[in-house]
C-alpha cells in the first residue's frame, strides 16, 4: 500500500470512498434522514483547502484509492476506508500518517476529531479519548475526541 498527498484529481474518488463507507456503516446507527444528510454534506471547499495545504492523504493499492485521511486546522478529517478493505490495519496506518504530518508541521501537541458514533472504538484503539458528546445541526449525535501527540521530537 502506498500513501501519498491527494491531488485535485483525487477529489471525485475521495468523495466516492466517503459515500461508500457512510452508506455501508451509518444506517445501523443513524436515521435515514441523518444518513442522507451525512452523504450530502461533503465539504468540497474544505477538502480542496486540505489538498492545497498538502494535508489530505490517500492510500492506494495498485492505482486504486482504498482509503484517505487528513487534517484541517487542529482536526483530523476524512478518515475513510473502503468497506471491503476494513479490518486490515489500513485505517490506523493512514490515520497515523496524517497525525505524524500534523505533528511535524504544526508542533501542536493535541489533535481533535469529530467522530461519528460507530467509529469511536477505532479512535479509542488509536489513543483518542472522548471530550464530549455533541449534536450536529440536524440533531445527529457525534463525539468530540482528542489525542495527545506530544512534541515532534518526542521530548
Ligand atoms: C473506522 C474505520 C476508519 C476503521 O478502518 P479499519 O481499516 O477497519 O481500521 P483498522 O483495521 O486499522 O483497525 C484498527 C483497530 O481499531 C479497531 N476498530 C476498527 N473499527 C472499529 C470500530 N468501528 N469499532 C471498534 N473498533 C474498531 C480494529 O479492530 C483494530 O483493533 P486492533 O488494533 O485491536 O486490531 C473504517 O471502518 C471506516 O472507514 N469507517 C467508515 C467511515 C468513518 O466513519 N470514518 C470516520 C469518520 S469520523
């Protein structure tokens, strides 16, 4: 698997992976209306800003994008793994890549994530703790989570 910074030409595939993962996982935890909102609320402008900042990454096997992850300001964003490829360590690998890049480039010791309910276990396994449970504009629940990364040198 190769991890590289996303380019503008990857945006369509990134949104496709996002749609595929939400359509697969979200219906067990959210109402049909909330799932529709999740599917539609892709912030393309933010994703583009991340691409321009070099802070959105894609993971490929061959030339096929199977996952992505990145950071924007002080948040981890867009962590998605194609449903057929989950449970193989891809999510944690691509998340670590984004965290390391954030730590190297910002030196901010703490990173945050707004986490959809069913992904909380994944983030806990990756060292995040729940700060609070929040409600989005449509009433759907999510967790604010954070992780202490420390300084880039580890000191
Ligand atoms: C959540 C997601 C990123 C996990 O990706 P993945 O490639 O399956 O994760 P990994 O294989 O790297 O798993 C790492 C660890 O987390 C655990 N884990 C993964 N998903 C989990 C979940 N939903 N609940 C609890 N634990 C989970 C794994 O069992 C593994 O534990 P281990 O280290 O003890 O073996 C992936 O399922 C996904 O894309 N989901 C839909 C999109 C999404 O909700 N993204 C988050 C937006 S906030």
